[in-house]
C-alpha cells in the first residue's frame, strides 16, 4: 500500500464524537464479526514469526563461526605441515595441540574484547544521543529529516513523523538504529562471541591433526599426505558452504559461486601450508649447514 493510499484512508475517518449512535452500533456489530478473524490472523502471524525465528540463526553468530573456522583451517594446518618437515610425529602432535589451545584462547579473548568494546561504544553513543535530544532539538529535527529524505516521503508526513518522534521516549532508540546504525547488543553477546570463535578455531584446526594419531612416530610424511587430502576436502566443503550460505543454495549461479569459494579456500590453505613447510625446510638447512662444515 502506497503512502497516498494510507493518508487517504486515515483522512476518511472522522472523530467518534461526530458520529451518530446508529453508526457506532453498526461499527460495534462489524467489530464483533471481524474480531475472530483478526485474532486468528494475529495467531497466524505469531506462529509464522516463531517459525522464522527458530529457522534462522543470528548472523553475528554465523560470522563468528566463519572467522573461527577459517583461521582454524589455515593456521594450524600450515603449522602441522611445517612441523612435518622435521619427520617426527610427536613434535607435530604436541606442537599442533599447543597451538590449537593457545590459538583458541587467543581468538576467544579477542572476540570477547571486541564484543565488549562494541557494547561500550553503543552505551557511550546512546548516552551522547540522549543528551543531544534534550540540549539540541533543532539538530535532531534535521537529523530525522535526513533519515527520511532518501525515501521521498511527502513533506506533510515527514513533519508529522518529526513532531511525533520529537516527543517520543523512543527517539534515542530510533536515532541509534537509523542514524548511527548501531543495534543494541545483547548482554550475552561477548560470551557467545568468544565461545563461538574459540570452538570454531579448535574444531577447524583439529581436522589436520587427526591423521597423525594413526601413524608411527617416524611416519610424519605419511600422515602429512593424509592430512593434505583431508584438508583439501574440508577446505573445499567449508568454502562452498560459506559462500552458498550467503548467496543461496539453489541455482547454477549460486552453485558456481560456491565452487569458486571452495577453490579459493583450498588455494589459501595450500599457499599457507606450502609457505610454512618451505620456511621450516629452509631453517633446517641453515641449521644443518654449520654442523656439516664442522664435520668436514
């Protein structure tokens, strides 16, 4: 329904005091007939909203999980591949587990501090906005006009909205959402963010370590081959799923985007692992060089 039709519909109503008793009785009868349908519609909308809310996950939680998994699938994989150049399985396992634990704690603390900073920034901006609504109402009125300007609303309607919002206790909340674009963070946001990132990092980084638990102490290169094969599949699935989660799962175009995202993740992980392995090999050659000269 357009703005003009809504305005015309509202203007068609006259005050209740100007209406005749017969008209009010007719309205009561009509309301009594429509009430069951309205209540049924409200129940339907409520059920639909519950279904939608239970069907979707918070976008921030998904973003935190992607951050943890993407880092966990590249950094520990690169470390285990680099340590495999030493040829000792125990070094790879112990070093990989130590990096996983330290990395998970570090990533979790980083997410917690970031969420806390976001919460503190919201509170500071809200306090400043509340003070501005009382000390500088003219600038607030201009801000409201700027918010509605892209929507090309009629000037009379914008003025009515300005008058209503200027006297509304929800004005600071309105400005926080539509002017500062800062939604209010939940109280448990910091804890959920920390746990999600840390758990995602640990799970993503534990995948390349799995083959090393099933080989002998001197078969690190054998485990490395299985680890590379496992991570290629895992990185591709993760990249494909991450891309399609954003763009959609149906259609050839989304499938093509998912393939590109999966290949990109495989390339990033391969470059990181190859670089780490090459650096370890180079450091090992530099360390063995002076010893060989001494023996000569």
